[in-house]
């Protein structure tokens, strides 16, 4: 089994998320200045990091049954959610100049992009 971080779907999703984050940050930078661009970058990085954690946790096991595969997927998804919640809390609690529309726009767009991994053929 190939490590999940080196699979084509995960690599494509990470690239798409990074490009979307940069595009939203550029727009937010024009719209709201430096804090808008930084907020959008942070919003996108939350999901980029969560996707990396998801792939890493998924690669820890080598499931041999369907049940073990489901358990591994749930464990990876739970890890991803924990990372997202912690990062959201960190950013929102510590970055007082955050431009929330830019932050949440990048966050939401990159969340939806994770599902695009299903469209990529390996």
C-alpha cells in the first residue's frame, strides 16, 4: 500500500487547496489589506494542515479487513476534526485583527475542496 501523502488524490487536493488559499488571500489583500490576506492564508492553512494530518493518520495502519479500513478512516477523520477545531480556536483567540470574512471564506472553500479527492483517478 502506498503512503496516503504520496497518492495522487491527496497531492492534487493539497495543491488545489494551496492555490485556492493563495487566490483568496490575494483578493482579500486587495479588499482588506495585509490583515485580510493573512486571515485568508490562515483560513486555508487550517485545512491544509488538517489534510496532512488526515493522510498521516490514515497511513499509520495497514488494514486487512473492511472493518479495519472503516476504523482507520474514522480515526483519520476524527484526527482531522480535532486539528481543525484546535487551529480555529488558536487563530480566533490569538489573532485579534483577523478579517473574519476572508478567514472563513478560505476555510470553507478549502473544506469543500477535500471532497474533490474522490474525482481524481489514481
